[in-house]
């Protein structure tokens, strides 16, 4: 089904995502939406500080709205699997109910859907994780993140079975001074017989093709660059990147070219969509202000470990038919039941 947000992620953006492993969508969120998320994260940060928590030391800057301690631990674990339960809890975290949920399950999931394989009954699109990533002021030495791929946080079998997309959303303008992202795009495959770049495979909407393609490109990464070298290469577009052409394993008929790292410099409301397999890191915050980001992650399927356990959240994003029916039934029953107060008066 087409959504009102599809124009934000057009064919060109999709192509870039599958070629480079990421795509930046400028001003994807409105000022109002940024305001809603800022108010929520500020409230959580203020609460944690009032509880004598240290955002960097105790949380590593990562604040999960439901489990950070702001609301009591949920009695039931249903929220991990149900959009309705999850939304209910999210409405207890935010000061203004029904402001964050429509962003998360409305706009964010509609955008991410364009970058994941087509959802099926076996592999519904799910919310896999939701976090704010906060870097406190003047925290250069403690708030950087090492090079990583987000799928690395899943167990080995899950990494190979479930594509994920991280929607890294700037809630402040970010640049080299306050802890921005540094991304190493996927290496680009070249046809050695023609010397030209290879196109993308067809049917990237299929789960298997998507996984295979992203994992293959990621397998062509060379050793991680020293961070300063990566920043220098990102800055200097005239500098040629050394060690570019290598044979791509396992298909020796392909060669690949390493791409220049990208130092993200964006304004609040812009979203960086990252494939679970793209290599990135982030710098420390050397500014005198907080650096706030919001990052829901979506998966194609309910991400399970080899023995069937859940890795994190597995909240289906589509409205669940069963839940909808139940809700309707409850409403009908409530309508049919005589009002207790009226009954009392009539006696
Ligand atoms: O916000 C950041 O600085 C980087 C966060 C990140 O890459 C992650 O949490 O996976
Ligand atoms: Fe990451």
C-alpha cells in the first residue's frame, strides 16, 4: 500500500541505500515532530539525572524509553510482541499521549518500509529497537562509538536471517564538533571486463536477495580505518583513496572499490537510514550542549536467535487484525451493556 510518506524515499534514495548501505533524507521530520521527541528525551534525561544517574557512565548515552526506569517495569512482557501493548506503554512515557506513537508507527515505519524487503505473514515488518542516543556536553572522551555495524548487536544466526534498518534521527544539528556519525559506505562492485560499476540485483524486495546483497557488500570491507584518517579522507575529496581495487570474495570475477568515508553534517529533523550491515562510528561531543538523536530500528521479521528466543523487540508494525477485532468487540460490548448508574436509578 502506498503511503503519504513514500515521496520522501523515492527510487533514487532506495538505490542509494542498497548501493552505499545508507541514505540521508533531509528534513524528514517537521519542527513539530522534532519538538515532540525533544520534549520526551529531555524529560527522560532530567528524570535520570534527578535519580543521580550519569547518562554516559550508567547508560553509555543510550536511553530506551520503556526500560530506562522512567516508568515502572511492565508487569506483562506482551509489549515486546504487540503494537497495542507497546503503544500503551509508550503513551505512559510521553507527557502528551498520542504524539510519539504516530511518529514511530506512522511516519518512521512507513519510511523504513521502503528500504526493507516486502513484509510477509512469515516475516512481518517489526519494531526491533527504540532508543534515544544522548551525548552530554563536553564529553569527547566518553561519548564516541567505535566502528560497528548495527546487525552486530544481534546473535550470529539472527544477523544472517533478518535485515534491519536503523533510522538515526538528528534532534539537534550535528557536525564534527558535537558527536556526529562517520559512515564508511559499502565498497562498490566493478565488472572487471568493462571497468564499470555493477548495477543492483533485481528483486531487492525479496528477503533473501536483500540479505545476500547487503551481506556480500559488507564482506568486501577492508580493515577499519583509523578514525583520523577516515575524517581526513572524508574532508578531502581530491585525495585518492588508497588500496581501491581488490578481488571480491568469493566471486573472483568481481572487483570492488573502497568508497570515501562520509562525515554526516545535517540539521535537526534529518534522518540517516542505515542498513544493519553498513560500517559506521560516531565522534565524541566536544560542544557545550547536549547532542540528542532518536533511533528506532525496524526489522524484516521477528528477530529470533537460533534457538527461537527473541533478540530484542518484535512488535509488528501493521495493525494486527486479531487485536483490531478484539478492540471492536470490547467497544460493542461496552455499548450494549446498560450504564450502571442508569440501572441504579431505575430500581
Ligand atoms: O548516536 C551515535 O552517536 C551513534 C549511535 C550508533 O551508531 C548506534 O547506537 O548504533
Ligand atoms: Fe550504530
